[in-house]
C-alpha cells in the first residue's frame, strides 16, 4: 500500500489523482478590523482506491476539527493533519484505511489575515477598512484547505459572515442574506466549475456604478470615498466585451461580470471569475487625459476579460503552461484594443519590444518546471511579453483567419476542461494544417532569441542564425551555438521593379535563397512581429528610399532592432543615431513614430553615451535638432499628440537642457502641484521630470511638501517617482530617507522606486553607498516575494566597480532569498554588457561628435 501510494504521488509537489474533489462549500467569518478569521469547509470527494490519508493544500491554517463521512453508509471518522510539506501539502491521516467511494470531508479552522496583498489581506483608507483576496498563485491554501491546483476545477458555494455595516462581493450574485445580532451572513450562488486561483471575496464599503450596455449584469466598484474618475473605462468596457465575445463566438460562461478597482493591490489586475480586480493607478484617469495612458488601461481590462474564456473556461493543466493563459490573453487584448480604439495608436507598441531586454542568456525559458509559489514569483513579466510576441509572430505565419478559427474551435472543444501544451499544439496543427510544434517549442523552451543574418553572396541571399548573445558581454558560457530556432521570416526585397514579398521558415543554422533581380535592399521583419533580431550584410541598406516604403510598425521595428544591435555589439551607436536623426527630419514621418524616436533618444543618452562624452553629445544633438530648419519643440504645439509633446519636452528639457523646455516646465509647475493644471496627466508628469532633473534641494522640498499634502493619488505617484530624478549633492540620501520615512506609508511604498536615482550616472554610487548601510530597511519594507527583484534597480548601471559593490551587497542574502541568485546574475550580465558596449562605441562616437 505504501509503495503504491508513493508511486501514485511520484511528483511530491502534486496532489495526485487518487482523490478527486467534486464540489466545495466554504463558510468564512470575517471582520476587516481583526487580524484573524475562522472558517469551515465541506468538500465532496471521489476516492478512486483505498488510501491511508488524504493529501490537501493548507498553509498557515490551524485545523481544529477534521471529519470524513462515507456518503454511502454514513460512517465517519476523525482525521489528523500532518505537518505541511515544503509544497504546502498536508496529509490528513486516517485511523484506518479509507476505501474507494464517495465521501464528504469537513474541516473547521482558524487563520491569520495577511498584511501583504496576497491570500486574504487587509488594508485601510482613512476610517474605512477592507478585506480582499488575491489567490493567484497558490494562495487559496492560505484562506481555506483546498485542492489548490489548476487541474481541479469544481463548483464552489460560499457564504460570508461579516459585521452588518459591511458589503461583501464575490464571484456570483448573492442568493440571500441572514442577519443575527450585529452580523449578517451573505449566501452566494454556486459558481461554475473553476480552479481555486480565480475565487474572490471582498469585504468593505464600496461605491457601485452600473456598467450600461452589457449583455449581462455588470457593476464597477470602487472603495468608499475615493474620488476616482472611472468614466472612461466604464464607458468602454461594453465595447471591449462585445468584441472579445465576437472573436470567440462562445457565450460568456459566468453569471455576472463585475470590476473592483483597488488602491492596494499586488499586481495590475486579476481574472477572478465574475469579479475582476484592477489596480486603480492603471485604470482611473481624469477627463482631461485625452486618451493618453488609456491604451494600457484598456489593454489591461481586455486582458482580464479574455481570461474568462482563455484561462478560466479553458485552463492550463499545470503551472509550467502558465504562458498558455497569460500570453494568449495579452496577444488578443492588444489586437482588440488596436482595432476598436485606433486613437490610442497602440500599433507601435510592438509586442516583442518589451521582452527583448529581459530575455538574456541567464533568463530561463518561459516554459519551465514550476513546483512552488517561489517558481511562480521568479518568472516575472517575460511569460506575458515573450509569449505574446511569439503568438503574434506565429499568427502571421499561419494567417489571421485560420488562426482565429482554430482558436474558436479550441475554446469550444476544451470548454470547462484543462489543457496541456501538447493538447494545444495538436489542436492548432490539425486546424491550421501547419506544422507548429518546432516553432513554438524552440521559442518556448530555449532561453533568449536568435540573431538572423542576411548576407548577399553574388545573386544569393544566405540566411543564418545564432543566439543573440550580446558579444560585448558574453563569453563561451553564455553562447550556445547548438541552439536552433524555427524562425518564420517575412522578407521584403526592394528591387528596381518594385517590392517582392517572400515567406520563409528558417529551420537550420543556415539556408540560401535566390535574390530577386535588381534587389538593392532587404528587410527581414515584414509585418514587424518577428521575435528575433536581424542584420543585413552585402546589400545597401542605408538609403532612405526603401525605408519610405516601410509601414509605421516596420520603421519602429527597424529602429528598435538597430538599438539592440548596438547593445549586442553588432552595430555602432553612431550609425544608429544618424538614422534616428535622419528620420526625425523626414516631413512624412508620423507624429507617433517621432514620439518614439524622442523616447529612444532620451533613454539612449545614459545607456549608450559615456559620461565623458555627454557634453559634446549634447552639443551635437542641439545643433542637429534645435538649430535646424525643422522646429522639434513640439511641447509648445497644443495640436500635437500628448505623447509627442511630452516626449519632446522630456528629452529637450532633461538631456539637452533646452531653456525653452525648462521655462515651459517652470511656468506650469506650481499649477501642477496645486492640482490646478489643465495639462494632461502625461504632460504633467513630464513637467515634473524636467523640474526634478534640473532642480535643487529647494525644489525637492517643494515636491515633498506637495506629496505630503496632496489627496490626489495620480499626483502623488508622479511626485514620488520624479523626486528620484534630482541629482544635487546628497539628493539620493534625501530621496531614500523620504521613501523609508513614515510620510510614505506601507501601501504607498514600492521597491522599484529605488531605481529612479540610478537612471542618472551621477547618482549611482551614492545609491549603492546608501543601501550598503540601509539594506535592512529596504527588506523590511518590500514584500517577501519582491526581495529577489531588488538588484534590478541597478540594471541600468554601466560600471565594473558598481557591479562589484552590488554583488558584495547582496552576496550574504543569496541563500536566504529564493530567486535572488538568478536575478543578480541577470543584472550582472546587463551591467557588463552596458559597460562593454560603451567602451566598444567610444572612439566611433567620439569621431562622429568631432565632425559636426
């Protein structure tokens, strides 16, 4: 028997399949002003063979009474819980063998409320108190004993008892209420079969706003007293929902769709079935916002709504296929928002651009073994960004219509079920009549991404691939020549007779194609969705003539590709800069692309240019941009887009120190901190950035006073961020002291705030010196799961001395903090690459600056 059970549970981090939950009832007694809560749960089970105990998930739960009842003969017995395993698995030991059959398991327990935004957590706003759940990932086990794995999808029946002055929200509508004394019990309707991660509870006092135009019951909730403007998202949710449902052609699977906007939340949003939670910083915008920022807010809402089908209705079988849930939701969200809200100009937010910077040789593949919540916390954003980019590339390869039909049939076929990677691939290949496994598998299971080289050899085009291991930082240990990707290429040949398009799947180290007659330029990323980097050799590729025939997205891809080639040591920055400046002077250039170029120039200033060349580099760009016939002071032009106005203000005011940009910012500063400005939120934030980048301690104190007295969450978020951009003597100490002070409470503090002073090379050593004496303060403020990510604050550093100090700082914690070793290795790689890249470009860039 023992041997048999051992084999059945061969994966010690999984519960196994011998015991199957059928349905579960949960009763909780909650009070937002208390630190503990009590609960009782009843789970109906099907036990497939005789066992000595039942394995279940429970973490930090004190189980006082555990009873199992045979539903056939009524016999019962008490069970005894073991100590939890490292994977939070508790064995409920029976005094005698539990035979095959149908049972009901009863558990009574007490547990603690979390003060961090995970599990069941509490927070307060003034005199208002709240309890909210965030159960992804693997946190349901901290709220109730459960089969806390995605493959166990069962109906839940929930009732919540709270002091009568509080409201309670859940996944389903309330069926009825019962008041006894000072407490009311709210009984919710039974859910559809769902996994534990998407169960949700919220307790507090809320403001409710009906969402008109929805085919189902839909309400948007905010916490009581919050002066939030959510009219934009409330207006647009029905449009987003309508087009998502039209894409799937499958009815919405749950009883309602509510939205809860929260001020204290660990992520951006969560796809709880029927009750989506959203971080208010990302979805609340004033009416004068003019749509800016709404691309991300609308994409976030679309992402979470899509999960109702892709993730909740059809669910990954296990966490190693997390990308199946997140990547597909992100991919379709971008598609929906770009089609239905073209005014946001989101098409230039190419999916691959957010992934490349973090997809280094030391970053694990996005499809990886996942055993615990630590594995989940270590994965970061790449499962969203890289997976999304891969799907976008493969959709182009297959064809948009064929891909949609396959996805629709996939949702219908696996409705209510769990799927694995192999299930998904088998289905997609069958329904698109295309071999997809080698493409998906090579990009999902290989770290990093390929560099594709196109080289003209007589009348042939040789196409080869290798890992994009940045040559300036990589040694043999991070360059694996055996890595092969299956790369779908969409080539554009520019010939004297016109443009020739060719699709080609690169499946080996190299291949050859015949060049079309008269080819004078080649573009490797037609459609601008390739998850690779590329270089062209032996073909004239510097002429503006062929570039004018590229779409806006393709031009964006070209510019971003050049930047990455610089970082990788495959292209000189001076050459990439010349192309940026040439495009900026092109009268046919779209304003959206111009805004992107300004944003790139802004970040390139510190990333690519050594401190010793920044003065002459500033003079060069001033001559090229501000003393030319074209006026690029777009911040003064109210008829231009906010993005172009804001990006030009930021670059000209913070990097070129343009007096007009600085004076513009000074003129608007007081109105902004008084919360009286008519500028858009983005323009306000750029004004604050310019003031801080050029300001002194007196200005810093004005920022601080405004932060302490403002009741605007949006203004406070901008103020605390840009306070990190000051660079006067001791500004880093002033900023960090303020972050760790009582003036920034626990819910307002974010660990990533520490990165802002480090953007400026002048501040980097002051920052590391401060943390050498105060790292314990940082670790006491950030959540346990976030500690491993703290070295990323120094990812923009460009110094061996800084890197050595960083390693010394975090070395004592490598064993203690899970995931820290891998994150530190990745940051080491980034810093080394930056430093070596600057050295490699120094003489070439210096020559360009001396020839103006």
